[in-house]
């Protein structure tokens, strides 16, 4: 290689990129330039503690510099504590104290920081990740990969793999009453992406406003606004959204009919029908986020409202709660008019969702393993909810648990005159509890006299920590 080469891509188990150009231009010698480049790579995290560096011969050849120059640079950085060298083990990045965050950088989101520092995690929105069926998933992945055609690993349809769309067609019809077919199903990278694609498609078709329930998921509202849609809140009561008060300017409405998130109401049959009538009037759409649809504990849940009119209702489902959010697998059952625009936008976003996970989930569904897993999860979460509700009734009887017996969370409402919600959340943080207040989920700012309420996720804590988490919560509420 030419001695003028300044960049190295080496194959010592991982690629290493070093740029010596600016340092040489500034007058630094080869050795000094190499030392500075390696220090910077360690400081900015590109070279993490324990990373093995290429041999002095290999790096010298790649950089086009003398081996002795690399040896001397390694020696100097080892003396300074940046690198570690042992006979027979090569040279590695030394283990150092993690530096403080760089000033001026944004901290992690509050929810992430709370989970990182809290002793007990009672945040909503996540399942018990210890329930993930690792053995079954691995077995299904082996079977799926062994039988998949070669073309399955190529670029494919933005709608997703046909195997998963066929499996979902039958599963959703059987379990949720969804009326669709593989040509109208699109696999997306989480419901959040699906909602973003839908909002962008609706914007293209002239929509300017999305009606949303007055309590919901702020990230979803942010996605709608990022797609160019204003959000108009819809009031809620014990029977779900008051659909007779939908904003007439809205081109669509986002609802969680099976289990309103976070208040816990189920949308009544009359209001489901009324929402569909609203959509039919002026060619509008209902987006049905089937949140927690598979987890109802006191009775059989109502089927998906999509069945009332598949051409006016978009159905959105996910494996995030039944399996794990990290899989990033969700699906949309689309009306005929939205298939082409949403698929086109999906192709622009990321071409298609990961194939191997799609094939594995298809195998889980068709083998019946997915059904058995969901039933096990349903029993587990029902026991968790029963434990929580019983403990609250015994140790904090002044609070009221609202919503149907479903899902992975409850809303706890405190009586008038209780500690204001911001102060109670501060006390919770001091007690090592990570949780959200109801006000965080509100579309518009809460009024000053809003009652105190907490949203408690009972799925996330591991089994060994859950009783202690519930006890800590009861102690917090007794003092409120």
C-alpha cells in the first residue's frame, strides 16, 4: 500500500477506521498523529473497553507506515493507560472509568432516566420480558429458515412476507374477527411507524386534522403532527370516546376501542357503530389501535370494530405486548384505497420490515405456539392485576381503580384533596418508583384543579420484585 494512505479498514474481528489526514496536515508526525487518532477513538466510544486492536504489523501495513511507529504508539498509549498489553494476548483498549456526559448534550428522555435509576419499574406500556418464549422462538426460527425459499432473503414487497400475511389473515379473523386478506395487510416496524405511514397517506389525500382521544400516547400524537396533521382531542367517559363530539374537520380518528389507553374504558357497541357512521358520511377513516385486545380477564372481549366496515376502519395490531417491543413487528389491515399509498410510503421509509422475524412469527402462529403463549401470558397478567387490586383494597382503600379488567396497567384515582400529581410523582421518584401520572397522557394541558391519578403498569417488574413494588406503591398512596 502507498505510504500516503491515511485510512485503515482492518479485519481483526471488527473494522477500524482511522483518519490521520488532518493531524498530518497540522504538522504532526506519524506517531503523534496515530496516537491522537487512537485516543480520540477511545474517548468518543468507537473503541470500547476490551476491544482488541490489530497487531502492529497489520495496522502498519494498512496505514502504510512502519511497524515500529505503531509499536511505539501502542507503547505510549499503554503507558498513559489508554491501552492494555499482555504477552500472548495482544493489545486491547484498557478499562477506564466511564466519563461524565458531555456538557450541552440532551439528557435521555425522562421515562428512560426514571427506569434506569428506579428500584421498582411500574411504568405502563411494556410486557414482562421474562415471558418471551426464547426456546419456542429459536425452534420456530430454525424451522422457518430451513424451509424458506431463497428469494425470501431478497428485497421483497413493502407489504411484508406473504407467509406472515397469510398467517395473520387467518389468526386475526379467528381471534379478533378482523375481515381482511393478505393483499390488504401490511407488516410495519411497530404501530408507531404504521401510524406515521397512515397519517402521511391521509395528508396526501387532503386530511389536515386527526381526532385523538383526550388521553393517549404522546408519541403517537407527535407522529401525527410530524406527518402534518393537527390533533383534535375527543372527550372520554366510562364508555370510551364521545364520538358524537368528533371534530367535523377531522379526516380520521384514532381510537383504542378494546381497552382505551390509558383510562381503561372499552368503547361501547353503540359508539363503535356511531364512529363508523361518522367515517362513512364524508369518506373519512377510523384508525383502530387494538391496544391490549388479546388481554381481557373478566369476559370475552368484543371483536375488532374493523369488521363493521373494512373500507372505513384501519386495523392496527402488534406483537409488542404479546411477545416483545424489541421485535418491532406490527401490522395494518388496510382499506382498498389506502393499500397503494401506504405501501409506497413504507417502501420509501425502509423498503420492508426484517424478513427472518416475519418468517419466525408466521411459524409461531401457524404451529399454534403463539396461541398457547398468549394464553400463558393472559393468566400471568391476570394474577398480577388481581394481586395489585387486592393489595390496594387492603392497604390503600381510599383510592379507586378504574377501567375494565384488561391489559397491562390500571389507573388509580385519588380522592379530592390528595397530594397534587406533580408532588406525588416527585415522592414516587424519591421512593425508587418509576411510574407515570395520568396528566402525562393528556392531549391538552391538564386544568389546575385536575384530580390526582396514576397510571400503574403491573407487567414490567420481574416476579421477585413485584410484591415489593406493590408494597412501596401502597406506602406512597397511604401518605398521599
